[in-house]
């Protein structure tokens, strides 16, 4: 184990399945790698269809927050699905994941959202927020994602809704560890 103070168990480093870069090896990162493999090896997406580790930065009430989006999935050159991983309850992950899918692209809403803890998942309609299906099998294949996205309104959220969605991300994604402070490690690609 690496000698880095953290609230995560760190096992060293691993090689990212999609990019080949070296990442800090944590239990959470192992689940993220498992999800990327699932999408490529079982769901039919190409590695090039997946954008890992995108970020949305917000600043409200003197609170700067970097929201992490684990994977953004594309078909036919269009982003169709946001995948956010987090341990624990899926219900608590739904709203910030939907907010991210609504605002990541200014020109269009990303129509599908997946929240997962690595053992279970929910597929959500980004516009309505409704759960479409549950379980890891609910994560659509490339063909299914393209068909589901084609059925949905991908027009962008109205400009008046962007700031409230960004505020939701800011409020839900603020990180505070058990010591009460931010958990960011200098120069470490953790989490």
C-alpha cells in the first residue's frame, strides 16, 4: 500500500482500461474500471465511445466544487449517456447525476443517465428524472442506447434552469471527509 494519508484504501496504482494512464488503485477506481470493461466488452461500445473523468466546476456561496463524471458515452458522434459511480445508495446519487447530464453540454441535453454503485444500477431519463430500469443489466447496449436516445428530446435545458442545475451539483458533490475538511490529496489522482 502507498503511504498517502487518505480515507480510501490505496493499493498502489493501476492502468486505466480506456486510456492506459496510471491511476491510484482504490476500491472505487476498481469499480470504475469494471464499468468501463462492461460497457466495452459486454455492451458493445468502442473504447473511443467512452470519455472518462470529465469534470464540471462550480462556485456558489464561496464553495468551489469539482463534480466528477465517471463516463460519458457516445453513439454516432453524439453524447447519449452519463454514467456516475458512487458507493452506497443509488437514490441519493440520482439528482446530481441528472443535473450533470442536463448541463455538461450547453448545446444539448444528454438524454440518458446511469447511476451505479458497481453492484446495482438505475437507468434514468435525464429530462424527466424517471427511472426507466434497474440493475446492471439495465445499462443499455450501444444499439439500445442509440434507440433510447433517438426517442428523447435532447434540446438543451432553458438558460434559466442551468444555474439551478449547477447549484444542485455544487451542493451534492461537495466533498468533506470524516475530519470535516476537503479530501483532495495534492498531486494524487484519487477517487
